[in-house]
């Protein structure tokens, strides 16, 4: 599944630190795919992606694509933002339960207060210096 890519005409206010391990994740996001690691032994997903399994401590994992779809578990609107994000305030953040059973924290794109448990989908925010991702309400 390819995620929708929204182009943002500025640099990311707080770009993620990319490592040799996370480079694959960010390259995939930039191409419209949300990927994470799956344990070769117990088969469970983890997010953010890790070079080991946090469930059984196996060090054999592989990359797998996620649907990018889920439900909004919780959300809040940030008015008093840290200095780095002050220009973007107010902005919404939330917790999303992805269909694959992962619970992730992410920015939530919504002009109005969304109800809880509403269906959401992950979208790519492609800034001038690289990608981030966010959730928005499914159509
Ligand atoms: Zn495992």
C-alpha cells in the first residue's frame, strides 16, 4: 500500500536522527511506505523498528510493510508548544492503534476535534529536507 504524500514547503522543525539502521525506515517513508521490523522467531511487530525483538529478545528481524491504517486511541491539541514547534502551534498529537496491533504516537492532522476510535490513516509529510509521517482521519 502506498501512503499519500503531502508536500510541505519548509524544513522539518526537529528532524529525526537517522542512523545506519533507521535509514531504511526513513527512505521507505519518503517513498510512501510505512515499514517496521518483525521478529523472525515470534513473528511480532515492533515500532519504532529495532534490530532486535523487544518481546523475545531475538536478534533476527526483517522489514515488513504496514497498512498505515488504524484507529485513533487518544489525541490532544498542543497550545503551549516547545520553542522548536512554537510556529506550528496549535497542533494535534495522538496515539494510533494500527491494524497490525501496534500503538504509535504521531502528529494528527485534523482541524476539528476528532472522536476517539475513528478510523485514521498514516500520510507522509514530505518536507524540503526529508519526510515525517502523521495520521489523519480516513475518508
Ligand atoms: Zn520475537
